[in-house]
C-alpha cells in the first residue's frame, strides 16, 4: 500500500472512530458518485475496500454522524462576518484558498438550509445536515489544494439557535452587498429570522419552553393547544411575530399530527399577538425561571424520578473552561522567541505545541541552576494534546537543534523504556529533557498491564519530580557495595498525545497516583492552516541565550556529579503577597474537595500552588536570564494558567475517568446527555447512541437513577408516554461555583 493510500485509510478509520460516517469520493472531486451513497454506512472492516487509492473522503452529515453538521461559508463576506454571528466552536476547517470556510457543530434535529444572494442567486452560506456530505482532509480539492482534516471538537448547539445564527449571517452579507431592501433567498423559504443572535438567552428559554408544550393532535384540542403555544411565544416571551413563527415551525410543528401549514401558523401567531390577555406582556420572559410559568401546567407534563439520597458528598458539576486563550501562551524573552521561531517555520503552526516545547527547553536549560526562595525548581512535566498530522514533532526538532548547537545534546532522551533506564540516564547526566510522542500509550500500558516495568516508570517519574531539590537514591546493582545517588535531578518531560487517546487512558487510579497533578496538560484545538516549510537558521538570540545557560556554573560544585548550589531568584514584595493569596485559595479548594472525599480534586489542588511558583520562576528567567526577579506579572500569568488548567483537568477527569468498565459506560451516557441540546435525550435516542443491547442499557439507566446522577421525565406525546433523561443537579453546585469565582479560581 502506498503512503498516500495508507494515510487515506488511516484518516477514514480516525473519522469513523470519532463517530463520523465516511463515504468514498473520487479523487479531486467534491461529489460522491457511488449509487445510494446517502444510505451508505461503512464499518471498520469495510474501509480498506473503499479507501485504497488516491480518492477523497466525504463525511455524511446529520443523523448518520451523530448530528454532525457543517456551516459552509461560500463567499468571502460570510467568512469575514462569521465570528460575529456563529457560535464559537472547536472545529473549523477549509483549504489554503478558503481558510476557516467550514464551521462544524453537533446539533440534534438540525435541517439543511441554503441561503443565496437574491440578485446573483449565488450561494452565501449553507447549513448542511442529513442528506448532505462534506469532503474533508486529507482529500484534495479540484484546484489541487489540500483540504484541512476535520480536527478539534465541534461545539454542541441548539438547532433553532444555529439556524437563526446562519440566517442572520446571510442577511448581514446581503445587506452589506445590496442594502436593507433585499433579503437573502433561503431554501426552504425562511419563515422570518428571529431578531436574536445565537447567544440570546430569551430565545433559548423560549425554545426550551416550547419543547415542553404537548404537540397539537387532530381531534384532541389541537387548535387550542397551538394557540396556547403561539400566545406563549408572542405575548409571554414578547417575541417578534416572525421570530415566533420561525420557532413554532422549527421546534413545535414537526411534532404535530398533522403538521400545520405556514399560513395556519402565521394566523395563530397573529391572533395571539392581537387579542387581549390577562397577564402582562413579557410575563414569561421576565419571570423567575424557577417559579411555575403558568400558561401550561408543567407539573402535568413532567414527572421526575426522585433521586436516591446517599450519605457520601458528591463533587459539584463542573463547567468546561475551554482551551487556554492565546495570550496565556505568551512569555517574554527566551520562551517567546523560541515560540515565534517555531510558528514561523512549522509546516502546521500550533501556538500550544510551540509554547510547550519552548517552556520545556527553558526548564531544561535552567535545571539545577536556579530556584525560587521556596526552593522550587524548574523541572516540569508538559503534555501537549493535538490530533494527528498537526505538527507535534516540530517543537521537538527545534529543541534538539538548539541543544546540539550549544553542546547539550547528551541531555536529550526520546523514550521512557523503563524506570531503571531513566535513572541510569540521569545518573550520568543529572539534567535531562525527555521528548516523547507515546504518552497516551504509556498511560494505557501503566493502567492495564501487570508488567512491573511500567510500574517502575511511574514510580521514577513521581519521585524524580519531588527529588529535584534533594537527592534521588538509586537501586542497588549487582556487584556494587553501595547504591548510587543523583543529586538534585532535573527531569523535564515534554510529551504529546492525541486527545481522544489520552482521555481514553484516564482512570481513577491514574488520576490519584500523582502524575496527573504533576503534569501541565494543554490542548491545542483544531489544526490551523499550513504554510510552506522553509530552511531557516536558528535565531542568534536564541542560541546565545541557550549557550549562556549551558556555560553557567552557579555556586560551588561540579554540575555533573557534585552538589550544585542553584542561584536564588528573588520575589518582589507584591509578587510574594499574591503567591500567599493564591496558596490560600488553593488550600480552600483542597479543603472542600477533602470534605467531599474527592480524591482526584485533592490530588490536583494539592499541586496547584507549587505549579504556579514553578511557572512564575520560568517566566522570570525567560524574561531576563542574567538578572531575573519574580515580579507580579510573572505570578499573575502563572496563576491564570494554573487555575484555568486545574479547572479544565478536573472537568475532563469528571467526564472521562472510570474505575471500572461499568463506570466508563456511565460516564459516556452522562456525556451524551450533557452535550445534547437542552441537556436532555429521549430514551430511544440515548439507547441508539450508546450502542448497547436493551437489557444492559436498562440496567445502566436504573443504576444512574438510583445513584442520583440522572433524572427521568415522562412526556405525553400523541397519546403515548415517552421517557426523557437529563442530568440531576448536584447539591452545592451553585455555592462551589460562586465561591470559586470570588477567590479567582
């Protein structure tokens, strides 16, 4: 098999593993030719027969791919205006000639909508869902340009909100071209775009309220039921009539038997808007969300299962803080210069990976040579998460070039073969930088294998980290009268992994043994546009600074074998006071986790202050390597990074780590409920998405209900009762979030 066909097949397997249905498309084509391609559902065993040459890969959209949808921006104006209208998402793609022209989302029930220029009839933007497909990388466009791969995590959105946002974007493009007198031609015909952007809270509340109103059934008071729904929209929530019609058409009408025509819905809305009512206009919009909303008796519609009360305090539900903002990945001086060089030369620049590599390089160069007043050292364990073919090896190559140029190449390691091997390497070279792309595999092996070799790697990594300001006693070897020691070892680890593989390796055992808390884990998000590689010399400032560190011999002692005396980098008074404040905040968070008996949270919060101090030290020596001082800006930067990543780590741990196979299924079910529009899923949909047999699924749901993790609701639809699952809100959630905000966490 050629390299090209191998990459094609491997990419198809990756997409399928992520839950996306793939189909073959001819080489340099955008449209599939296989008969019945909309109904094609390829399994893993089918892929080699369809992706064995130089063809393209298409992803079926909508229901076949777990409601993955694509907002296809077909003109330059739409690309430019998209960030102002579309919800943010972690997955965007395109090609060099049209970067960021595809925005990807997950949204159940989203329908395809096309918006064309009313004058030229050319496409402005298309919301693509079930029945459509989009070609993705490593496919080749008819022009010869490569498509970007579909990396990153698509945002989960509400169907009505995304449709409204796309329609508003099309209208903005049309207005920019022709003025207000023209409106985009939309297929299906637009029923009136709500005057709300995607983040509007009123629209979301109105949609959620509408979803709980029983549908109109012919012969069972359907007219009155629809009039009540229309009244709630235009009078209760105060929506514009066009917005009300659009919501009723998208969210309510598909459930009615038979559905209403557009004319009939408009008539209901017009009546509801013009007739007098016994409640004030906007009473639903302005009501406290927790009180009975009247209009429709929700207690009649929703029957909640009573959660089982347990005596063990449970951790609060956590919000996802998302990826680190770009400004958090900027450090002045040496680290920033290495990042800039990496971004300028990498085939696929990634600021996150460039930052991890540069910080690891600085940590290694300063190892055993500087410390802060609390004797914290620069040794760091960094893990960069990025998808395949996103340039994970480029920062490693730059670090290797720099270290070879300044005579420190012997301090590089590339594999963690065994704990004993790491010890032997550090005994000869007490400061080492290990760069490896096998972290996820290593964690899985440690987690599942019975081989003591993996346990020894884990033990070595844990003890080396804590021994950086003392000595590490080595094992006794045959023929030796006394075991050796490593004075102040500086082990810096720069690992990379694919996000899905890393999260799959998490377990409670892994999270509580300390390695997780010692790692700074940064996720890069979607791969950006590529650039032409260039041959470029290393910057002179980078090399001269690295050489300065290489030649530095602080205090008495030979760095190779004796006991060095690292230079103390002082704090300013303001920085010291801020570090004390942050330590106390982390201690408070630790105490709350301890009270909940949350072993994972105590493990992570127990290292937060130490991580902040290490990063502040690295900031200071990067900013001014000759006369460093830890100022307040260094502490503020370090604290923002650590607190953000601590929350992110706890969120990902809560959503991915499982102690048993059953716990893994439970977490997966809860993730699917949480990510669904409105935070709820019908029984049939969740069963289908879990891909389990009915008996096992019922056992799983029963356990989740009895544990108080999931609530069961019953809705009457067309005379039948349908079960709906949603997550239970844990007691104390609001209090924990509020107190965290007060202390800057």
